C-alpha cells in the first residue's frame, strides 16, 4: 500500500481554481475602443458570476465580518480584472477608485453617453460611405455588421410599445440590407437585383449568404480560358496524315480489308472516303482495285464530296470543331426557388395543335408554381383567352389556399403583355416579369 501511495505522490496533479486565475481579455482599453472592451468585459466577468459587482447589485455588507471579508475579496478580483485590461495611462486614472462599480461607472461616463447624437451620426455616416471597393465580400460584410451592432448598442429602446418596436426593427433591417447591397461592386448587379426580388424579403444575414453562395458558384462554373496557341497546337496534332493510323506506315497494326494496305482500317481508307488534297500520287499512286471496288470508291466519293478535314474529324472526334459550330454558350440552370407556395407562377402557351378538341380548343396554357412545381393546365381556343385563364386561376388560389400570387413569370407574347393583363396585375397587385426577346431559356420552367 505504501508503495502505491508513493507512486501517486511522484506525479502530482496541479489543480487551479478558475475563479482565482486571471483571464485574458485580448483587448486593452484605450481612448477609442470602449464599445468593444465593455462588451467583452461584461461577458468575461459574467462568466465568473461577478456581474453584480459591476452594476452595484451585490451590496457591501455592514454587520457580518466574514461576509464583509468575502465581499472585499471578490470586489478586489473584479477591480484587478478591470484595471489589468487598461492601458497604463488609464490605469493611473482609475486605479484609486475604491470599488469595481465605481470604476465601471467612471469608465462609462468617460467614454460613452447613450444619448450622444454626434457619435450616432458618425456611425451612421460610416455605414453610408462604406463600400466593397474590390475587397472580399466577407471582409466588407463584417465591417458593416460591426457598425450596425455598435449603433444598436447606442440606441435607446424604452420598450413601451412592443408593436411599434417590432415595426421599427423590421424597417431598420430592410434599410440595412439596402445599405449592404448598395456598397457592393458593380459586377454583382445581377445577383443584387435577384436578391431584391425575393419574396418574402431577405434579412441581412440571408442576403449575405445568398450573394456569397452565388459568388462561389460563379467561381466554380467559370470556364478555364484556352490560349490561342494551345488551340493551334491541338488542331496541328489532329491534322490528317500526321496522325498514327493514316495511309502512311505508322505505329498501329490495322490492316484495311478493302485495299489490303496496313496502317489504317476500312473506315479510314482513302480509296473509299477519297484522297486528301495534300496526297502525293507520285510517291504513292492509287491502288489498282477490281472494278467492283473501284465503283464503290467512286460512288462513295461522289456522295460524300471532296475529302476534307471534316471526314477525318468525324472518325477521330475533334472537340475543337464540334465547339466551333455552337451558336451560343449554354445557359446555366437557375437555382432560384420561391420559399412560399404560389408566390411565383411561371406560365407558357403551347399550340396550335393539328387537331381540335371536341370543344374546339387548339391551345393550352400552363401555370407552374415555382415552390412546389404544381401545375395547372387550361385548354383555350385562342391565345387571347390566356388572361381569362390566369384570372380564374388567381381566384381559385385565393379561395382554396388563402394566398395571393406575388409574381407572374412569362415571355413577351402579346397574350401576356395586353392592357387588361397589365391593369389586372396593378390592381391586385402582382409583379409581372417577362423574359428577354428570343431567349426562352429565361422562362425555362414553363418552356
């Protein structure tokens, strides 16, 4: 037993009382950082269960000597935490105050006055002039949020009218979203417009997350630029006759079943697809084939036309030639989606059909909910009946779902941009968004 006790004593465990140990503040109080320092000290001292010594709620006892000694010890701890977190100049100013509450009040009166309109004006001015100016979006967002939080700390809220307070905070939140969006760089105009059209409106945090997500997607989806020299090199490597497998003896084991030559297959035999312009018949003349095979080769060349790079590329699969035939770049699919049902409705018209329905309808119009992808289809005789179909759908949604359509997305067809459709959308109110001319991709959900 004694040996076991000695072994334990040889490895002592140091136990330190957390309340007696000084805690690092990370911020030293000077003439300019009181708002940050005060918030940090409140958290640190509150975590030690000593907030009452700052506010004066823990009253100094007058009768019980043991309680008085304990109070003096705890108050000195809080005083030392406050003084240790100050610059040397401020230490000399506040160290002679007798209690922690006196130090806290003196510092507050020195650096902060909640009714100081000059400080509040300066903070608001900074929010108005803060711009991204090419810096990363997280840096710009964090700078704005710190200003907003300091403004909230300085603003007085009596809390007499709860409804009025909620309304003011809601309006203030929208105002700050507009400040954040206004300070972004011009290359984010598109996503800025999309965030303003969101229904319900995005909060400041949600707006920042939406823009940052779009920026990350654009960085991933941006194509890698191809240098012109690289394109020339690729085309040179794919030139016919210089590639293994041509009619020149090269490095493969193909044997043509048509002409009997090695180095190529029947699919790439020049006797069938035709000789290219660069072929030198003086060095290697045409093969003398039987009449039947020569007829096949001649007819094939007449049908296919004169040999060119395309006949070769059809077999080898040249990516450069395929991409050069594209008329436009592909549209990336939109990931925008309404958060509430029937808030955004996409619509499109199909027709005319070759055969009529028993009721004489040759067209149908679709209405698709962006949130749930639920679709309503109405058969119509003429495109001019689109307005009546939309009006009936709007009444149906209000009666059954107790909701209103906020946005109608369609193309620029005459049936959608009519005067009666415009007046109806203004009266309800419904925002009518239309795609650009000859760009059906922007109305892709309906198309």
